[in-house]
């Protein structure tokens, strides 16, 4: 499974990174997926497609979310479902990253600079390509995918369901429920994708201004790393800070040192983007379990095995520990759990309808402080 199951249509966008090269490197460096017979692969792809279609109806019922454009989740898709392999996932994320960073300074970067950026991006995507089960991308919506793209990474789903020893059909539907909940979030709040894109792009552009000539890859580490003229972050720092935009808060000492490079305004903006991501992930995590055993018969068993796997990863040592810190996987785990705790507490206080006020306007989104104190959000929004 080392070829894209479906073409993601990733297009190169000129900027501080050679995006075509990044996609090629990610594909070459990504580890191969699990072996399977042709019949198993056909069943895998078919089941993931049907699971994604089925999941939409259940997610809409549980969350009580409805697309703002009137799309009926029971009859019409709320996302373009693409079953991909690891290369396909990397290509799709190159396209998304290019779109997200289009406004960042560096369009006139040298060939060497752009190739160095490609090596960094391609390496990170290669590592992540073996970790991600599914992903919803609202940032590259177009005529073919007006509501965004839902990516299901077939080899990773197969690998994890085998490792957990769970019922394949149940696990595939469970994963699809999480991702289709994301699709409904963005369909119910059509302003949300731009809100996140603008916030993240503004932060990255602001950071880029601190580096002479735009973003400069290959800055190195420690006292000798290249910095901006005012002592601001180097490109390497910007890449690592940018990862926090995608994965949320982290607590290790290295991340704390990076935060010292930011102004108070930049730190506040980073925390608020992270708060929104925690809401999105926590809400989807709650929804995928809330369907209950009538929809996913082994849902409790799957959740127990899945959480045990998450905890084992967080307790890892050696190279695995280094990779988890590099990729922000522990931060992502905290994001899921903090966001889920927020959603459950708000639902207990004001019900699902009250919770869904978060999707009505940017002002209703929880702050970083409110993610940690859900009652504060309830008091602010509902009085």
C-alpha cells in the first residue's frame, strides 16, 4: 500500500517551501503500510467508504448540528470522502499547508532555501503519515469539495485495528464518526475555517517578519542558530511554534523556551487557536462514543483499548519519546482530553443545544481559560 489510493489533487504553490519536493520526499520517506491480500484491501476501502456515509447521519443526530447551507446529512454528503494511503495523505497535507501559509513572506526565497524547507516539511509529514487515521480538511474546499475533504488513511486504520484486536467494521465506523463530526462542525459554522486560517496565518506571518528576508530554513539549534535581527525566532523556531498552532498546548521545557520568543500578543493568539482546536477535537471525541452500542456494538471495548494505546504511547521512552515530542503527539492527546472534558461539562450544564452556541459566531468560541474552566464559558454565554 505505497501508492495513493486516490489522487488528492495537490497542487504546488510557490512560497518558502518547494511543495512538490516536500510531497515527493514524504512519499519516499514514509514507512510502508501493513501487508494485506487484494481481497482485504478491497474490503478495507469499501468499508471505509460506506462507514463514512453511515457516520454522517449518526453524527448529525448526536450533535444536533445542521449544515448552514441547508444540506441534509441524511441524503447529501457533508464532505468529499477520500480513502488514501500514506503518500496520498502526505500529498493532501502539502496542499493544505501551502494554502495555509500562502500569505507568509518567502515567495521570493532562493531555490536552496525552498529545498531546505521541503526537507523539513517532507520529513515531518513522512513521520506523521504513519500515525494519522483520519483527517478533515476544510481549508482546501473547492468546486469538487465545497464542504471540505475527509481523508481516511487506509493502511493506518488497518494497522491499528489489528494491533488493538478490535472488530474491523466497528472500528472503521468509529473513526468515521469522529471525522464526520468535524465535517458537521465546519458545515454548521461556515465562518470557522476562515477564522482558523486567518488566526494561524496572521501568527505565522507575524513571526516571519522577525526573520531577515522572510523564513529561512536550516537555522540550527542552541546559541549558534540563526535568528532575526532583533533576536526573534529563526525559521526552525517558527516551524516548531507553528506546530503548536496545529496540535495545541504543550508542557515540555523545550516548548516553554520557544514561547519565550513570542510577544504577549503572539502567545495569546497561539493559545486561542489552540483552544478552538481543543474544542473541535474534544467535541468529535465525545460524539464518536455517544452513538452507543446500538450503532457501534463494541464501542466501549474499542475506547478502552484505544485509550490504553494512547497512554502507552505517552509513557514511551527512547526514540519513541523523542518522536512524540517532535511531532507534538502528547500535546494532541492533552487537546483531545481537555476538549472532551469541556464538552461534557457544558452539556451537563446547558444541554446539547446550549453547547451548540459555540458554533453560532466567533465570539462564542471558548477561550483558552474557558477550556480549562467550562463553567466560565457557560456564565459568559448563557448568563
